[in-house]
C-alpha cells in the first residue's frame, strides 16, 4: 500500500508511463511511482487525465477523487473488484443480522462520541467533555436514545461557537465537508478492498446513497477532521487547507498498544467491525484510536 496522498490543483496533464504517474504543466513535470501512491485528489476542472492512467490506477487499487469548480469532491474512481472472493463476501454481508448491525453501530457511535470528547478536552472544555463521555456511556444497541445527535449538538456549538450549525454557508463548513468527503472516500476504498459493498450499510440505508457503509464506518474519525480545521491557523477554505486535509491520513494516532498512521488505523478498525458483523470476532475487540 502506498503512502502518498497526491493532490493536483493546477491545470495540467496526467498520464501513465513505465509505472509512474506523470503530471506535467507549463512549469514542470513531476513523476511519482504508483507503488508510493495511496490516493489521488484532482481539485481542478482543468486537468487532463488519460484513460491509460485511470486503468493503471484501478489495477493498483488507487482511488481517484474528482472535485468540482468549488473544490468539493463530487465523484471518485475505485476498482470494481477489490477482493478475490468478492461474491462470498457480499453473500456474508447480505446475511448480517439486525441485532449484530445494531450492536456494531452502538460501538461506532460510542467511539465517535469519545473522540469528540477528547477534542473538547484538548481544547480546554472539560465540563462539556465530561458530558460527552456520559453520553457515550449511555449509548444503547442501535443508539435508540439518539445519543449521537445530542452529543453533536453540544460538540459543535462548544467547538465553533453557539451560533454555529452545520447548515450555514461558511469556510468552516466548507472545510469540514471537504475533509469528511475525503474521509468517506478512504473508508469506501477499504471496504471495497475487503470485498464488500459500500451501498449496504448497518445504519445508513439511503436509497440514493451509494456509500452507506462508508458513512457508517467513517463516523469515529470525523473528529480528526474537526481538530485539523480548528488547529490549522487558517480562516478560509484555501488550497493550504485542502492540502492539510488530504494529507490527514499520514498523521499519527495511538491505537491499541502502538502508534500508527491514521490510514492504517482506519483499515484495521473497518476490518474489525466487519469481522464482528461476520461473527468472526467479539464486539469487545472493536476499539477506537486516541490522539497523541
């Protein structure tokens, strides 16, 4: 698996040559071997991308995210077949029982709220952080008491101000949305690499949402994006902000007894959730990360 998150923001030509991604513009030509690449984000509508390159990126299981004229991710290219036993994996997925779906969703929501509490604690909001930790303890199977929503309401107004909400048009929401979309894309790639469908979620079940399962598994990692935005030192949705968010997967977090890149932790977390859904591991083995 590669380690580079390639972000292309200037008009250019992108092609494949002898194992390399070759990016050329008026100023220079850059070559990156495909073995080093984790993903490619094309944040300009003025990039030419050859079909030969797209084919080779797919063969190497490298996702490509395309953005619109406002730098919002609008589509992605991922391999059709990510696992050699894909039909068997899909059969298992369609057989996931409702009780197990609800139990895994409980773990996901708990881990998300605990991560939100960690962000607030690091920002000096100890009282609100403790309130979120109490919410996390109160999450039941399927989150029937909707602790996720209660936690989110307190979390965002504490972190970004009492007048903030996720529906207003501002640079903070533009940055968060961009980061969340990149995160969802990463989760989708991991799900497909294990041979499962992103369309079939455990909680998210939108008929017109092709990324339901990715939306489920990305939840505990959203606070990573939030903290990057608030600690960026920036006050606008700039190219620098986008580069910071694209590169989030190279940041390190604590997971179990070690220190790992976020990219690896997402992979391991999703794999464990799938193992539990397949009844191949106990739910107690679903554990979240912590900030360094």
